[in-house]
C-alpha cells in the first residue's frame, strides 16, 4: 500500500510527535518543500503549536492520540525521544511508517541499550557498568577511580538524570527509584564534540562537519562549526564513527552523536535521533539544514548537500536570564529584539515563542563569518543581550569588527 | 496607544492581506522572529492558508473582513496590491497601522499615479501619456513611433493589462472598458533589471544588489543576482534611484523597483510594494531575506544586512508545464521532487502548495555558486524538470560541473 499523501497538494504529510522548538523549525523547512508539518502537541501554547496549521492536541504516551496523529500521514517522526517503545511497535504493527523505527530509537531512549550496542560493535566509549547495587558502583570506581558518573538509563536530557558522585551512597535514592543504573568512568575531557548525520531508509547517509559543543550547567549553549583546531584525521574518524553508528542502529532521520574528545581520541557519549541543538547552526550555516534533511530522510528523499555556507558558523542559545526573572524592569522582549537587530544586523534570530522563564531555552542566534573569535563574540553577545538585557563586555569586541 | 502584541509571546502580530506564496514565505520568516503571521485568505486551500496557524477567511475587498483581520494585530500589510484605497484609509482612520500606507501603496496600484509622481520628481521613465481618446494614443505614437504600449492604470500584474499596439484602434475595446488608459513609448530594451529596497517608518533604508529579471510571456521566471556585467556606476545609480523613490513615495516595507535598462541608462517601469518575485533569491542568497526584511520594516525594527551569501545566485520559477496538463502520465509531483533532490542536491526548493495548472507559478528553485553559466543552467534545468518532468538539455551541462 503506498503511503498516504496530502490530497490537496499530492505531497507527503510528515507527522511529528512533540510540539517544541524542533517541530517549530521543522515546520519552517516543511513549508519550503510544499508540505505542512502535522504536530502532536500537549498544549496549544507550545512552540510549534503557535505556528503550525495542523496541530493535534494529545499526549505522546497515549496510543490513541498517536494513532489519530498517524491517520493519513505519510510517516511519523519525533521532536523528542519520550514515546514509549511499545506504542511505537503498535504503530508499526498497524502499518504506520515510523522514522526512526522503535528498534533504532531505543538507542537514544535507553543509555544502557546504547552502551551494550557500542560495546558489541567495538566502538570507543567510556568504561561503564550496568548496576543494580551500590557495590556495583563501587566496583566500577575501583577500576576507573572516583568520582564516577551515574545515569538513569531513561528519561534524561539537557544534563538531567546525570550525576557525578564521589561515593556510592550518594546514588542510594536514585538506585531505589530506578532499580538499575548506568555507571560510567568520568572521562578526562579535552572538550565535547558532536557529529550530525542523516540516514534514509534507502541507506543514503549525509554527514555535516564535526562541531564543538560548549555546555553550561549540562546544557549545550554554544556550537562552533567546524570544531576549531580539530585535525583532519580526527574529524574524519569522528564522521566515520557517526556513519557506522547510523548504519548499525538503522536510524532513519537526523541523528546527533555526542562525543567526548580526550587525549586519546573520541568516545561516544550519547545519541539523539531527531534534529538536535548541535545542528541549529545548519539553518543558515549549511546548504541543507538539519530540519530539511530530517524531512528528506524520513521521506526517503535523496539527501541534500551538507556543505558549509561560510568558513565559520557559531550558534548561541538564549537561556532565560535576568530579563526572564520576576520583577524585571528593563527592556521587554520586543524591545530587546529591536536592539538586537540594531546592534547585530547580520546575526540571525530564532525565537521559539515559549513563555520566558529563567534557565529555559528560549531561542538561539547564529552568526557567520571568517574569524572564529569575532564570530563567536558576536553570537554570544547577542544571545546574552536577549537573555539578560545587558550588553556583555564581548559586545565591544564584536562591534569593532 | 501602543500597538497590540501577541499576549502569549509578548511579540508583534503581523497581519497580511492575501494568502498566496508571498504570505506563505513571510510566515516562514515570521516563525524565526518568534511570531506567527496572521493571514487573510479567500480560500482555505490557498498557499499560505495551508501552512499558517492563524488564518482568517474573507475577501480583501470587504472592509469588515479587513477590520476583523486588523483586530489585535500590530500592523496590517499585504501579499498583493488589490485592496481598495478607501478601505485602507478607513483602517487608518480606525487607528490601525497599515504598512505600506494607502498614500504610498497607490503608486503600486495605479500606474498613472506612478507616472505622475516620477515626472514630478524628474526620475527617468519611458515617455507616456494619460489618454481618454484613441487620438491620444496616436498623438503619443506620433512623438515616439509605433508600436506603443497601452496599459490599464489598475489591476495588471505578471503582464496582464499590458498591450503592445500598432494602431490606436487595437485599443478601442480597452478604452471603452476603462475610460482612461496609460500609453507609453515602447522602449528599446537591453534587458530588465530590478532593485529591491526596504524602508522602515523610522526612515531606515536597505537595498539589495541590482538583479536582472528574465521574463517569459510577460512573467518573470528567472532572476540573476547580481545583474551580470552591470557596471558599478549604473548599479549604484539604480540603487540610489530606488532609495529616492522609496523616500519620495514614503513606502514602509519591501518595495521592488522594476527597471528597463536601455543604451542610455535605466528607466522606471513599475513598482511593487511587498515581497516580490525578483527577491526570492534572497532567502538563501542574502544574509537577510526579503520576507524577514519586510517584517522588520513594517514593525519598525532595524533592517538586516543585505549582503550576498554567495558570488552568484540564480532563482528560477516553476511555471506549470507539461506535468500539470490534463492526461499527464509521467512522474507525479512527489516523484519529481524526489528526482530533483537526487540530481541537484544543493538546489533549494520552494514549493507553494498550489494546485497544478499549466502556466501557474507553482514554486521556485534557487542555486548558488561562483560561475553564472553553471549556476543558471543548474537552476533552470531543475525548474524545468519540475515543470515538464523532462530533463532539459541544459541538465547535461549542469551535471558536468
């Protein structure tokens, strides 16, 4: 049976579970391809629900809501990894095309599944153990030294569900709550890298240049493309690693491979199987954005060029700061956007339309150019101005150039 | 009274009259700015109505529909120039911000108003006359030679309402129908150029590089940016002319100045006061797209950089061709999109979601690069393949590079 298309246009209907900023930006990409993204949102005020024409309200843990979403859609895909595997299997049994499929997606949902798969494949990763007892944590620490990193197998993102512990007892409550934990060596990091790759059902793979991701409090807030000073050999090896993983887990769509760079090479940290924060720079910075590529991949269209559009691209996230706090009496959001445009006429804004709260990821900005220090200063200053309503010292530098 | 904003986001609400592809692409740009374009469409199947979250159905000639559209909007703007001037004046009298305002917009609605304004300003334009009689046509032809160009003052676009006549009698029916006509010298063209400019209420002006526009049957189907081989002096003069006109007519928003290039310099042909076909190349080809810039301008935000993103950018429209005709049994639209992506992985597609009919403007593609001949061949071949389902001879050339 051919997959359904939109009877009004003859083109596919991609349905995305989740109404956050990733769905919002995927809708922008869908518009260019003649499509209109169908979105399953839990609230009409969600980021994508504010801008998409075809919004279904429902919970991603409700199989009936998922089935209604899939009705008449060409393919079902995701803005997050929180859909229960059994629901995805039920959709597949219904004959729905789900991309990535449940067998692939579980590698991004369950960190233990990923660790086992990487071990079986012989891919580089931190030393790890699956533990059901506090003694299990101590056993790994005996081998790799304290502190160790304790992770809940499921449910973590943006640093949640990740704990650095100096003694097994610190994880006692977590172990009681989850029964099984993943415990990992704390790696001596040079920095964090990410490789974004897209894979189609046909098996075509496209990979963007390796980027450096800079975190603040466990949240990725800056992406430098390409990763500064990364030697060509390591970059190529990281890209090949990402492609091997994509093939091995059989992902369909965009996948981000988060890597630790160490003195001895790169180690696999985590996977995300959807457009990812580390790929927002591709909207202006690459010939094909991660959002368009995700649509191409899940639709089994040929993939687009991943060539960079400028020598240096920097993305900086806007996390809710002083200007989102209660009692803020500085310039309001619209005024800050106005100032942003006045000061940085070539910084590109992406605002997610979410309510402003301190620490919340509210938007991002992208700057392009030739010189990393200048481009980065410009992007970071612009993002911080939106967050805090204050001009950062870096601003003076950015203005000079 | 401050202009209304969206209570959910604190950001502006731009309302656009008209639900065509210009509104569709403006919505994409609005999403990045944290906004959601409100659209007045006459039919739910219109290009923008398929993708926007806030669609009002109504006629642009119905003042009540316009008033309902304006309710709670920060500013009202346009995807076409067909709104009656008296309705716009009524909105302004209501206290609605309308951009461009009716006094500016009339220069794009009425070709006689434009000719008078350009004459008063001493700007270069073809010789012309306002006529109520056939003798008037002959009088102008006596001065400039046959044939002459007869135009209906209002309602023409994409070559409609424009007639080349060899004798006054050929315009007899037209004169009876309209009462007053514009007659113009038929200019000895070198080619057609266009200058896109944006102006904010504050008076800030931004201008993109001059482009060459290539027409087929009176419809612009290719845009070459920058205009090939245009000497710097003429380019600068054309940009300055566009900026002077923008200031003189007091436009707010994006305005396209269509120019005839002759052996003696450039002449003003027509104005469009909205994003324009000659500016579609800016989506990927310039740091700020015409759609984002239009939103910035009508909101009195500072304008963005108009710098080009590549040395050469070519936009080619897809007009419904063989593949839109009745009885077509070649590859369907989705299959053609698939092939397009396979053959031209770095050509960017913009499909408008409209029903396919021969001659209808269904979408456009954009190619970027270094070499005009290669980039143009690539864009044109891709557009023709979408239109006709056949690979153009130019394809072979594009593939070689």
